[in-house]
C-alpha cells in the first residue's frame, strides 16, 4: 500500500507550543503519476545504457514506495519533540 | 514446544502448581520460543519481523545547554528489503566507485555482497543488540553516555 498521509508534528517544550501538519501524499501521487508516465521513455533509455532490466528497476522503486508505509521517526531533546510519520 | 505446554497444563490440573505459576511458566516458554530462530510452525523469525527499531538515548553528560536526546526510529522491514534490492541495481562501474569511496573512509565494505539472503540472516541474528557508548563531552561537561538499541519486532 502506498503511503497516503504524512504527519509532521513539532512540539516546543519551552514555549508550550506545538503544531501538527498532515500532508496528503495521495494528492502528490496524483500529480506525480502523469510525470512518471512521461518520464518512462527516459527511464527505459537509461536502463538500456546501464544494462539494467527496466521491470526490475520499476519493481524496486515501487517496492520502496509501498514499504514507506508505517515509518516512524521521533527525535526528542530538551527544546522540542519532532515526530515524522508516514501512514 | 506443545509437549512442554501440555506438561504445564497437566501439572496445573493435577494441582501440583498454582494458576499463577502456570502462567509464569507458559510466559517463560513463549519467551524461549520467540528467541529461537524458527517458531512452532517452522516459519523463519525474519519473515515474521515487521519493523527494525533503533532507539538512541543520550544524556549529554549533564550539559545544561543541550539536555538529553532521545531518538526513536521504526523502519518497516520491507523498506530494508527494497533498499537491498536497490543496492543490487547499482551498475558495476558505479558500485566500484562507491566501494572505493567507502574504503577511503575506512569502511572496507563491498556493496556487491549485499544480498536479500544476507539481510534475512542478519535479521534472524538481530535479536536485541544494545551498544553503550561512553565518551567525554566535547563541551567539557563530563562524560556523555549514549545507548543505542537495535532490534526487530
């Protein structure tokens, strides 16, 4: 499943202020899809030059995209807590 | 495994052990089962693992300007597997450049050796790795203790 939403949350401990940003990634994919289709011939040429199997390249990139789901990165120090989640 | 579980239940039904003791024994049995490479169904442990967790806990040696830092990272195993496949796609010429650059940095690592099978083996053996780093703080606030824990779940 491709990630649909990204969440960035920052909490400042000193100022007791926090914000949470929900990024609708599905809109990004909708924008990138036509670009990806247009870039496909370029990718095929690059694969031919580099002697790579284009299907394998596409499958690998698709695998990376779909496996981003459920990634969680959290950094907490004295000043702030930063949380990045991909849902 | 099922044999041990049955023995515990038999002891419980015979009144040789209490329900509390049986619960503790079953929990211990489950723990020992989960730490082995394969489970009851014979599924490799690596196949069941969903995430790689990296926890970093640093106290910064009492530095009043920085304070403790905690890092909590959860990376899906599928992302690691996809990354390994991506490493396999690097053209040989580029791979040689990367290997040379790594060697220059003092990391004698061959990218061509990264294979999905190696990753599964690594996950199998990565039960609970804990690294304690004790270093003197660069700001002169005493020693800095950093604990890095890497495990799969």
